[in-house]
């Protein structure tokens, strides 16, 4: 019996080592860069990191990222000045672009169509409008030098709060325990494809059974109530952090945006750039097959919409 247990242990260890090597050799597990909170309390990636973003159990998407000196995924460094023409793209994971090789980003596509223009991509997964406006406010001296700033906004989930606060749960993803967990590419890969979901649910169920929480029932809000709250949050954010109506433009999908919000933007002379028409005209897929992030064609269309908008204003 002891010999059998010993044999099982040895073979199990060798199998795990083999699987770990396979995941590393074939780059099946993603390299998540380290996060940090800078001196202005802006959450971003630690500068000067490189790695590969991988999605799916068969490497459905495989792309290289590069975190620059400013803490954002980009092929270039950010050095705004009054003497050159610059565009800033500010937003969440759609602007961050981990689903695309950093040399083939939206910013690079725009630069290829506009001469003497540098594009800075301030994208970070999870950024809402509070994050974006706090970032611009914290680095006001830099953004004051930039000619055009486009802020990606989704009314449905980017206006849930009226002020910026550090999102601690995102920073906790880089806790010492999680960093140790990430040392094993096999564990990272297993988590990404959902193998660890069942054990997690079991652990959470046991915790809920041992430490039951008292849940209070609250009245369910209607969609109209939610939209009114989001609109109030929007105005509070603008009042708190400021907004340059001459240089700042919202980038949004009008078809999936509340008419109440569109009406408010137009009434108060906020500029917005709608890409839904360009997306509707194209018959080719604009998003990846496994989630709603833009694929290469979708990024081409976004770049085209921005370039056409800038040329029209020139």
C-alpha cells in the first residue's frame, strides 16, 4: 500500500511538472502585468513590463503587450508638448488593447492616417468615467498640452459612482498570495479556462454556510430611475473634476446609449463621437468570437471614425 501511494505521488508530481512545462512552452497561460497606485492615486500598470495576453483554452487570442514608462500599454512613450500635435484616447480595456498586438493598436492605426500626430492611449481595464476624469485631473499639466482627448464611455456601466475612489479589489489581485499563485503558469491557465470555478464555488458555499450574512431586501430600481441616477453622477463628476468642452469628446455607441444621456449631452453642448453607424454599415464581424472586445477590423473602424472626425474639424 505504501509503495502504491509513493508511486501515485511521484507520477502525479511528474505529470504536474510536465503540464507546467507544456503551458510555458506553448504560451497557454497569460502574463498579467503588475498593478500599482502611483503618487497621484492613479491606478495603472507598473511601468516597463512586457508579456503576452492569452484568451481561451486553445489560444483563441494571443498578443504581446508593452507597458510604457507612464504605466499604459503602448508602443510609444508619452511626452506631450505644445509644439506638436497630439491625441489622447482614454478608456477601459477597449482602449487598453490587450487583445491586439501593441504595435497594431488603435493609436498606431490613427497615426498611420494622420501626419505629424502622436496618439497616447491611456487605457486600463475597468476604468469608468470617474477613473478617467481623475486621471486627467491628476495629470492636468500633461493633458493641457494635448490637442484632442477622446473618452470612451458606456452609459450602462461607466456612471455608477459620482466620485473617484481607489478600487481596492483590483489592487488586491496583486496581493502577495496572488503573486505567488501566478508563479505557476499551469494554475493561471486552469483559472482562465474555468477549471478552478467549481472548487471556488464550493469554498464560497461553505463560507456562506459557516458565516451566514444578513441580507437586507431593497426595492428594485426601474431602468428610468437608474438612468436618472447615472445622469446625476455624470454631472457631479464633471463639476468635481472639470471638463474642457473644446478639446474633450466622448466616444460612444449611440445605439446602446440611453436617449436621456444623448439628449443631455446635446443640450449642454458636450461633444460626442458615435461609432455605431460605421459599425452598422460593415458586414464583417467587429468583435472577437469569445467576447465583445473589438477585433482588428473593429479597431480599424474606430480609428477611421476618429480620423474622419479630426479631418472634418481641421
